[in-house]
């Protein structure tokens, strides 16, 4: 962070000038906010077994402790970005951090499961604000030449939060009980609030005359995304009439949202933005890549336990290799983006992902643990490089008044990819492995191979989009 901890002056659109502040402290606050939002997901998952006896509830009921958080983020992340473009990013981010910390405290003292779920939804609202605005703030605090390094730092913090959650959560539950996994966020949130209050620049509002909030579009988008997310998560991985009905409602919601955005003067998402081939390709790539990454998270535990015969502890250790590699690769990925440019690094990252998915689609039981870990090195490092380059490319080109909503769209595309990957790739694995006795190692191996054949095809589509995007960038006037 030292190479970007410098004082610089930036100007927003209009007449607002952002005050001069040390970029290093600003990045520290953004990094901690990123860590908290990712930790909020991973640390709660490990607490589900403890919540069942604590509240005398079924797994389907306590699962909403995780789902409520994810649904709140998915449905509100774009709206949070747009609202920040109107009222200013600094006050909204401070409010989001404060809400996250307050909701964490309410989670820790919740007397019933449904109050805990309601507090988790509130926590997800705070996390949506943090996720939407951390990327948007980079362009206002870091020189453009160092954007890649800053994005790499935020990517590393997100991976650390994902990696740290299960182990930290297990220690806290073992020593202090399940309430501690939520209580730990309170002092961390207070620290993030203090850093953000001290270091983040003011300003960042949209252009004059474009400060009306699109309430109808916000409601339609939130309902559409919630319906889609429920369609992908309900039914324990099997699609039924309810799932198809929800998907049909979500499709209608997309149409209604598009019509509404064409009719309002200040839309939540400007339809013209999707006529930008670079932005559209970046959002599509982000969704596809997240789907591919989720394939590994869904399928690998079954392969490691059923096909390789590893015990639960060993499975956990091997699975940690993916987020660990992504964490270690994120910072050098940022420096590579700064040195060689975002578009070439996107292509390099996706090429590495294609190689990783190809190796996993060709895996054999006889290859053992190295046969899984080596491809994961290529897949996870490629993902870190792509994610850093894609975020840097999109946020560097976003106008000052649209950085919030563009950041929200990037986070939305990633979340939708994760939700889609968990459902669709899980269904592909289940269908392929059930062709024979699903409990046999050979059946699990077949499911693994077929799933990653589909993942490789998706990675190739993303690579094609990256090449198209690079060509489109070269044709644009300087």
C-alpha cells in the first residue's frame, strides 16, 4: 500500500472538489470495509450447526441466516450505488458501516431465530452499501496509474475475509459460543468507521439535474433479483414448479424494469450504458467467471471426500488452497495490471482459468490430491488476475457521477454468477454423477469431469468476450 499512499487532488463533475487526503489511510478504511462484507458471509456459514440446537430449528430454517444476508446484498447493491451518486459516497458509506456494526450487535443479542434472520438482513443492507462503494471510492482516492494495485488490495482483502471466516468462526464458537461470530464485527466496524471518517474524501455526487432517485426502478429491480435468487436457492438443488414459476416472474420483472427505465428521466441504470460494448462485456464476463468459480466450491467437497476418501478435516485443508491462492495472487495481479494494462491481463487471467478448468475436466482419481491442487493454482490465480483487471478497467472509465451505480453493477453481476453457479453447476454435477450409483468414486469422478467440461466452455466464452472487448477498446478514439 506504501506505493499508493500519497496525497493527490481530484475533481468531481460539477464544482465539487475533493479535499486532499492521504490515499493510504483511505485505502485502509476501504480494505477493512471489504474484509467485513466478505467475512459476514463466510463466518456465519460455520455457525449454522450451532444455531440448530440453540433455537431448536431445522437446517432449512437456520439456512436463512445466510440467505437473508445474501439476498439483501444482491437486491440492493445497485440501488446503494445509485443513491451514493446522488447524496454523496462518503456519508452513505459511513452510514452503511454504522448499520453493519449495529446489525451485528443485534444479531449477537437476538433472542429468537427470526429476529436473528431480520438482523442479518439489516446487516446485508449495510454490506451492500460497503460492497457498492469501496470500488467506487478507489477512483476518487488513487491515481489512475495505481488503480490496478488498489483493486488488487481490495481483492486480497475480500479473499482473506472468505478464507478467515470458517477458522475464526470455529475458534469463536468453541471459546465463546455462536453469538461471538456476530459480536466480533462490532469493534471491527467501529474501527472501519473511524478510518473512513478520518480519511475518505467528500464529494462524489452526480451532475446537477440528475439527482432524482428512481424509486419505481429500484423496487422493480429488487423484487426481480430477489425472485431470481429464490428460484436459484429454493428446492435443495432440484428444480420444481415453484422454481420455474419464480423464474418466469423474474423474467417478467426484467421486462417491466427495462420499460420503466426507458420512461423515467433519471433511471436507476441508464439503458444507454449497456450500449457500451466494453461495459456490457465486462459485466457478462464477471457473471460467467463467478459461475465458473462457484463450480469448484460446489463440486470439490464431494470429489475430495467420495472419490479421494479424505476425512472432513483434510477436505477443509485442501479446499482452503483456492482462496489462499487467490489472496496471494491479488496484490501482484494489481501490479501487473498497472504495468501491462487491464485488457491484456484480463485475457491472461481467463486463459489461465481455461487451462485450470481443462485440467479439472480431465482429472483422474489416481492423480490424488496434487491432481486437484495444481489445476486450482491455475484457476484461482487466473481468477484473481481477471477480477483485478476487470474491476480496474470498468471503474477507471466510469464517470464521476456514475461510479456508484457501475460499482453496484459489477458486484451484482458477480453475486448473480455465484448464485447461478451454486444452483446450475450443482444440478449438472448431481445429474452426471447419478447416472450410476452416486456413492461410488467413479460416479463422483464422472460428475466432476462433466461439471468442469461445462465450466471450461463458459471460461472460453468469457475469453472470447475479453478478446472482443480488447479489440473494441483499440477502435475507440483516444
